[in-house]
C-alpha cells in the first residue's frame, strides 16, 4: 500500500480528532458538556489499552500463553473491590487542587518540594520507555502496511516515526496547553480519547472476526488446527515452576498501574467531572477490557498456525494476516485502530508528564532566578504556558530517542513491563499516606529512592545493556563484577523471572524503609496537619475547606498581585470577590485573612503544583507556620466542629422525623374526625329508619280507634320488630365502642372446638330450616382445646353464619370448616352466593359497609356485624379475612392462636 495513502489517512484521522476536540470545547462553553457522563468517563479510562493491548497482547499470547490476561485482571479487580480508594483520591485532589501524582505525594507529606521532584524524575524515567513503545508500534505497523523495512540508520527526514511524532506533538501542543490552569478540565481532549477508545475496539473486533471467520472456518476450525501443533498445546498450560509467581507479579503491576500511571491518574482523577461517574465506569470499563480481549487468543493461534517457525513478528499478527490475505481496506482500518491505541496513550501521558515537569522542575528553577523574582508585576501565565510547551517537546524528544536507541531491541510487552514496575514504586507512599497517619516525609523519600534505584538496577540498566548502550558484562557478572549484584539474581535469588525479581526486591526495600523510617522519625507540623486531612477524609463534606495553618496574616495587595501574575487580573479579582463573599471576608483592608492565604495557595496549586505554590505564598505572606501544639489544637477544634456539625445534622434529621410524625398524626386525627362524623351520620340515619316506622305505625293505630283488631295486631307486631331492630342496633353500636376503646374484657375459658361449633350451629338452626339450607361441617380436630372467650367468639360465628344464610340461595349449602394449622386454629364459613367484588374484600370489615352485588334487592342488617367480628378476633390476637371461592360464593376465615393469650 502506498505510504502516501497511509500517511494521508493518519493525518486525516488526526484532523478528525482535532475537529472533535474543538467541537466538544465549543459546545461546553455554550450548553451542556458532551463528556459529562459515566460512559465517556469509562471510555477515557480505556486509554489504559495502548499499543501494548492492540499489538503486544497478541504477541504475548503467541509466545507465553494466557499470562497476557493478568494485565487486564488487575484493573478489573480494582473496579470490583477497590473503587473506594480511587473515590478518596478524587475527593482529596478536588478539594486540595492537586493536578498530578507527584502533586498528590508532595501534598500528603507537608507539600514537600523534594518529594515532588523525586516522583517527577522517576515518573519521567519510568514512562519514557512506555511512550517509546507507542512510537515503535506506530512505526512498525506503518512500515508493514507500506511494505517497507524500518532502517534505524536512515535519515530522520525519511523516518516515518519522526513525521508521526511531529503530527502528534502539534496536536498535543494545541489541545494540551490551552489553559494555564492544569486543574482545568481538558474536555475536548477527553472527547477525542473516548472516540479513539471506540475506534480501536471496533478495529480490533473487525480484525478478530475476519481472521476467525474469513481466514478460518470459525473457532472450531481454528482451534482444531492449532491443537495439531504440540507447541501450541503446551503454550496455554503452566509449564514453568515460577508461572504462578509471574502471574501474581503481573496482577500486582497492572493493579498499581491503573492507579499510578500518570495518564491513568490524569483521566481517572484530574479529568473526573463527577464522582458518581465511577459507578458507571465500575462496570463499563471491565466490560470494555473483556470485549477487546475476546479475539486475542484466536489471533495469536491463527498467526502461529499461518506463520510457523517465527516467520512473522507475533506483535503484528493482527495486521499481518489481513494484509497477506489482500484485505487492504481492512488492514488500513486495523492500522488506524492501532494508531488510536498508541496516540491516545501518548497524548494523555505527555500532558500528565508535562504538568509534573513544568510544576516541579522547570518553573521552580525559573522562580529561583533573581530576574524572574524581581519582575513581580510580570504576567507569568505566558511563561507557564511556554514552559509546558517546552516540556512537551522534551518528553516527546526523549521518547523518540529511547525508541531509536533501545526500544528497537525489545518486544512491546517487555518495554511496557519496565514502566509498570516503575510506577508500582509509588504504592507504599500513596496508599500508606492515604490510610496511615504515621507515614512521614522522610519515610516516603527513603522508600521511593530505594525502590526506584532497585528498579533501575534490575530492569532499566539491563535493558540499556541489552541494547548495547552499557557494558553487557553486568548481565553475566553483576555490577562491579560482584556475582550477587547480577540484575536478574540480586542477592543470590535466581528462581524468579526478571520482572517478578525486580518487583520483589524493589517493593521490599521500598515498603520496608518507608515503614522503618516513618516509625523512627519525627514529623513536622505541616506533615501532621496533612496526615490528618488525608487519612480522615471519609466524607465529601468533611474537609471542604482546610482550616488555615498560618499564625500571621499576609499583605492582601501582594497576595492579589501574586495570583494576578499567574491567572490574570480579571479572573483573580473575580475569584477573590466570590470567595470573600461566600465566607464573609472583608477585602477593604491591607491585611489578608488567613483563609484568603490558603485560598490563593489552592488556586496556584492548580497552576504550578502544591509544593511550588506553598513556597511562593510563604514567600509573599512571610507567614510563620504553627507550632506542633497549635496544629494539634487546631485539629482538635476542627474535629469538635465536625462533631458539632454531625450532631446538628442528627438533630435536624430527628426534628424532620418528628415533624413528619406530627404531620402523619395530624392527618390521622383529621381522618378519624371525618370517620367520626360519618359514623354519627350513619348511626343517626340507621336509628331514624326504625323510629320513623314506629312513629308512623303507632300514629295509624292512635288515629284510627275503629281499626280492625287483626290490623292493629299486625301493626303492633311491626312496631315490636322495629323496636327490636332499634335495640339490636344500639347494642351493636355500644359493643363496637367497647371493643374500639379497649373496655371490653375477655373472659377466657378452655373449650373444645366441637363444643364451640355445635353451640353456634344450634343458634342458627331456625334460620337454616326456614331457607331450606344444608350445613356441611368439616372438623379435622374436633377435640382440640382452645382458650378463648366463648360468648364473643360465638357472636363472631353467629355473624358469619347469618351472613352466609342471608346471601345463600334457597336449598343451597353452607360449608362450616375448622382445622388446626401449626399453632393456630383456622375456622371458615363458605356460602354459594354471588361473592364479593374484589374492591370490597378489604372494605367489607369497615363500619356500616355492605357489599353490593348481593342476592337481596335491599341489604339487610346494620353493617356493623363484620366490624364487630374483626374487633373480637383482633382482641384474641388473631386475624380475619374474606375471599371469593373459585366455584362461586364467598368464604370468611378467621385464625386464632392455640397458645394462651397474654393480655
């Protein structure tokens, strides 16, 4: 394929990324941000998947089997189990104005400048090989697609790597240094990175599908051909004695890399817009890792089958196979996918390293010069931007140099592991600082120095020796000719692979010195203060504003001028006014409030790093740090204030609950008042009906003395019936009042079930005979003893049986059943009537409620019988319910406990 087509496609792709980034930033200024959602955040995290993933994982699988998976299992474990660690880091960095991993370590240990410098230097040394890996991947894939052979001795003007690097540098310079504030979100850049994550995933899946189903006839055919080769059979089993150790080491490296690689810190922490996005990323990012690795093994097996005897570079199987099959458009897509994987990493990693280099190396060096210090009114924002641009050129230049001098001799995975082992040295200082108040600055310095030196001697220098840049004898004879100082057998340990060997000794020395020096050393006042802030940072609101740690105040105009020099006059004035208004701080004085000093330092920390900001603010404020006793008193006061705030929040919550309870009680009382009114209305209505009948009948008898005797007798009999009805209604109302008020006592007796039911049946026999009904009884335990008030329960049975009689058709059957279930007696009465509407099943036990859809044209009774029955059963600590039978009719069931009732 023509080199011009490939280069033009790559250039067009970078222009597309630039347009996308520019559009995202333009939209953010006008309306809602494109990237402010969890899915884009998760896709930006996928910058973890670099050319190592795209090319190197296939090469690793083809040569070493399944251990490539460890690079992805580590981050998955982080997502599943350790998100609280990342959440804590995000919250701390947001409130402290932290913009890099070096800044985090420095701020934790008293904003120590030496720590920031040390971490920056070793991050640069550790990550430069990783950036070089990406440049190598771009160059080798370009040369393969173009059909040219890379020549390390060719002129730079004919080197494809140089031009690709130049294009990337222009993109980074334009979108990575648009603002002086390193804490400001690079939304356009993140949009481009998320887009690249989609492109590399689509391209890799396209390659896998083509190779599996286009070159081979599916997975079964591919695995069958691979299984025929003995080497491939052994490849995916644990053959080496140290295989398990290697897996553990790789898991550890990948876990720490996800937290501490500068590019991951940039996208995970610095670019995070909302900590709630972690919830989405917690499952989307592991899913992404799973999907992008689906075809790694099939492609590795396919390459091993198609290119036996190592006739092709395993790292490039994914591109080599489609290209040899004549699929040039697919090959170009795969190249762009690999280009995305490499460029995404280079862009973010370069920006992260640039922030550290400018904030902790270049700018402090410039600030120390008398000339820059004397020009106090100079606009330093331009200086900061140019320093960052220079740092970008430095990082890219060093990476290109490493690529040409060293990376050509090693596989992609080998180079990547060197970088992973380097950033793993940050683990003791960072994790110890987050959760151990005893961790000290000196301990962190000692541990980091020992760990990085050990890493350098066991991994970095041997790689330089392997490339011919150092004396190769150190690999065989050890440093200074001492055998126990051999890089791969330090102190005589020979049973581990080089990476596991380096990780073991470096982390052992690192963590050991970190703990020992911290335990036996003294901490300064600011160290103590920062330790309290970091370790106790458990809630989002807890340290939203750091208590001022200054004894004296500063000159307000000088403080304002310092901030103006870096962020401009208009923004500095605006920030001061908003902060002062929010905290009610006067600005019409010459003496700055301590909180303004702290605020200025926090804003500057986002521009030049916390250590440099602390030095500059201290110089302007000329403030004396608090003594240890004053710091401890301040911390105690802060703790007391937090406890007071917690107590106030608790009291407020209690007050809210009480208010809600009072509101509920008020609503209940109003409902009861309405029920009382309705009850009185219903009672008076029910009383008025028989009274009206009585009055009318008696008036007829009184006004007609000559009325025939038989008619008088009939009218008087009706008066008696209405009087009985009236008396019965009054009795029921009074009974219901006693039950509801709790004035009705229970006279408990022990009685057999059969005796209770027989008495109830005898009471209703006349009604049964009158309607020609049949009573069918089912008693499973007729002689079961039960303790209850027989008179009241018999009243319940009478109510239920008379209801069943009233609503049953003539010559129908009523089922009367009793059975023991566990520790309860269950009694039911079933009829063959029309049943009860579903909506009325719960209402039927309400006072004066009478179900519609009955056999009778006009409901009979007062509507109090079921309400009284419910109260009686509840008084016995039982329950009652109604239901419809499947074959028609209704069933009333009540349950009573067999054990003694405690009242």
